[in-house]
C-alpha cells in the first residue's frame, strides 16, 4: 500500500512512483521482459517504462 498526499503530485513525486514501480516490475518480470524484448525486437527500456506505468494501476493508494 502506498500512502500518497494528493496535494503533492508534482513531477518529482510522479518520477518517484514510476521508479518504485520499475523496481517492482524488474524484480517480478525482469527476465521475461528482457527475453520478450530481444525476441520481438522491442526497445527494452520503453517496454519497461510501459509495464511500470501499467503496474501503477495495481497499487492501492491511501
């Protein structure tokens, strides 16, 4: 669960949330994403960014 002050959604806070999400995605799906990117000739960093954003929708914000 992530505690978030909705009065503070500046770019720094958004980047922090994306960073947390990227770390979680890497921990869970890092090998699979790298394999998928190589197999389908997709930019790995862009794929990671998209998955991190998608992962944010699974968070429970308080």
